[in-house]
């Protein structure tokens, strides 16, 4: 979760991010493709990929590298769009995973003869509640898939929310947002000057437009002597 804005370097005001600031989808798809292919190369180098049946032809490094090159000939699709229920819905959805266990007690129906029966929601049929019975070993296997490996934590905080600074910065952000009302966003492109001086920042006024032929007529004389 990333805030759409942040504090100015001198902490005097809140600077809001422009619309569409977070992740350009096309760029994201290319970055994902590159990292995915790089991961495949590492796994192949460590001999951790399995090539069953007809895929055995891709196991040699030369053939495998040739196959990976073909993956860059097509655009990859990354699913990214606004949530249907808004930001509040996303927070509630993530909260179910960050502040609860994999399955709550009220969903457990019975434990009988080494088999566990529990309720689950069938999203393909309007979230209808159904019962599922698994062996205790399979139930524990699925449950442990939700347990993080040693050394991992569910939530990490950075920037404004870092533990050592949030006591100071979060109240400051709340005060600045309250003082300025809605976060100020950059002016629309139509209201911003198109040409500004790179030195003083002042608006540059267009006096005359020259055609390519006029530019050639008005250009400084060439210092190269023609034969």
C-alpha cells in the first residue's frame, strides 16, 4: 500500500501525486516479463527445472536460451485496474490476510476419523456456502501454505509509516492535510505553460515561428570552406 503523495523535503507541505502516478501497465508488463525470464534462467542454471516428455528437447542450454528469446517477441499481459469497491474495500480484503489466520474456527464443522470438514464459499456460484472434507494431513498441508517462512513478517513499514519516524511524521501529515484541505495536485496540462526558461523558470513567450527554410536562411554562416 503506497500513499498517493508525500511530504515536501522541508516537511512544510503535503505534495500530492498526479493521477496515474503509480504503475504504468505497459511498463509493468515488460518488467514482469524480464524478471520472470531471469528467474527461469537462474532455475535452469541450478538444474531445478523439470522437462518431462516432449519438453526434454529444451533442456540443453542452447535450446533453452533460444526458447527464452522467443518470449520477448510477444507482449505480456499484466492485470491491473481500479478495484470495484474502492480503496476501502481493498483495505478490508487485505486485512483478512494480514490480521487473521488462514481459516477461522466458525468455518470448522467436524473432525471425525482423521477427516476435517469445513465450510467454504463457492465464488463461481454467487458465493454459495459449501462443505468440503479433507484428510487431516491434506488439511494441515493447505493450512501451512499460509504460514510464512522463517524470517518473514506479514507487514513491513517504510517511509512515513516506518516505526522509528511515524510518531513524528503521521501527525504532521494529518495536520498539513487538514490545513490545506484536499491535497494540491499539479495543474492540468492545458493550464500549464508549454515553454519555460530552464534558468529562471519564467514563461517563454512565442514571438515568431520559423519554417525549416527560414531557419536555414537565418542560421549562422558555415565556417567550413566549400570547394
